């Protein structure tokens, strides 16, 4: 079965600093999703990446997919306290998509003002 | 309407109670999901409904019973739960692979 490993497990940064979170898959990635979750709340969809080399940005968050390395990275530029939360990567292991997403264990981000 | 709603937000129940969780979406999505999330853990898939039919059951105990009355509604019926079933229960719906999550129901079993 597919497994996703996220690093780091937790991250504390000063407001204004840049940061990167990584997600590495044990199997070929056919679709990679990034979500953000505040404690005890639902997941907020950030981005979906489907093609090798694909890169997407939304506001100050950029995600890239390296298909060969079976890895995705999430980069936040000039972090703000509002970026704090748990970032989860999710993946489906079937070409053409599937109904079953597997999630990484998450990266807890703290941004100090 | 671009959201998934879940009720109730919080639920406390005894081990002999019967209760139901409700999920609703009006985005026309044909796949709906139930996930269970324990503290500091990622969500774990429980059930998937596709076009109102159960397509995936991740070997969930029968004390959890899903129901999809129509394309907009998804219920999770709970009966004779155990304290270890206490968790955040998340509902999601999907379109073209992108899953939209509801805010969750925080369930406590006493």
C-alpha cells in the first residue's frame, strides 16, 4: 500500500520567513493533494498536482511535484501567523485517479509574530 | 453553494445510545466519503459512496452504518460505540479528484 512521509513533523518559524514542507511517496504518484487543517476542524484544500514537474501557486504558497523522485514540496514565502496549522499531503495511487486518498501524518506549522 | 456541511458539530453519547451524523453538499458531487481522525493523526478513510452506492468499506466495524439517501446527503448511523471510537468524523465530497471536506463532527463516547 502507498505510504506518504512528510518532513519535518513540526516547524516553528518567525513571521516573514520562508519555509518548505516535503512529502515523499513510497510509490508512483498519480495525483498529489495539499490540505491545511486547523486543530479539530475540517481540511481546507490548497492545491492538486497531477503531472511531473507541475507547479502551482496560490497567494504565497507554491507547490511542486517531482514525479521522478515521487516527491512534492510546499513552499510558503514570507510566512504569516495565518499560515499556522497542520499541512497534510494526500495521494491516490492509481492512474486516472481513484476514490481512495492516503494521507501523510502532517506537518505542524507555528508562525511566531 | 460550495461547501460541505456537517451536523452536529459536537456529539457526546453513551455506549448504549443510537445516534446519527449528517453530511450535506449541494455541489452536484457524485462521490461522498466518511473519514475518521484521531488526535494528532491523519484522516483515515471509512466509507466511499459513488453515485449513491457504497463502493468502498475499509473494514469498518458494523457498529458504524453508512447511508446515502440521495446524491446530496450522507449519514453515518452509530450504535453501541466504544470509547475508542471517540474522534473527529469528517465528511467529504469530490469532483474530478478534488475532495472538499466538511468541518467535522467531534464525537465523544462515554
